[in-house]
């Protein structure tokens, strides 16, 4: 029997999980090289499991900027408005390293629960 509540609840859970992974994903993208907001969104949207809107990325970028995990600079683009590029800082690299350790630890724990219990 189709349970609309469960379907809606699963969608909410999945959205919360994605929100929790946004910061990590942005830092991973910026570790590969400087990028601007729309380009970050395009990169993430190439992954079927991670479709996001442009509006969703800018609060994350602002939080990372405020915390000094990333910096920004403007690049003039011929016949287009200037683009604001983002660059990961040393503090951002340190945060990313720690977050990856945390992520791997959680993933390992979930794998253990799935296989061993």
C-alpha cells in the first residue's frame, strides 16, 4: 500500500541529509580549484543525488566566507558582468580534512550497523 506520509517523510529526511552535506561538498569542489556560485551549482547538479538551486548555495558560501574558510575575489568577464570567485583557505582545508574524517567515521559506523547487527 502506498503511504504518502512515508514518501513525504523520506523526502524531508533526504533534503536534510543533502543540506548537511552542502558545506562539505562546496569545500571539496573548491579544493579542486577556485569557482563561482553558478559553476559550483552546475558541478553539484551533475550528480543526480545532489540537485540544488542557485539560491541554496549562496547562504552556504556566505557562512564559509564569514568563518574565513573561503575567500572571494572578482573577475572581469568580457561582455558579461564580473564574477565573484571563491577560493578555499588554509583554515578551510583544515576544516575539510576534519569533516572528511568525521564523514568517513559515520559512514563506517553505518556500514557496521548494516552488516553486523
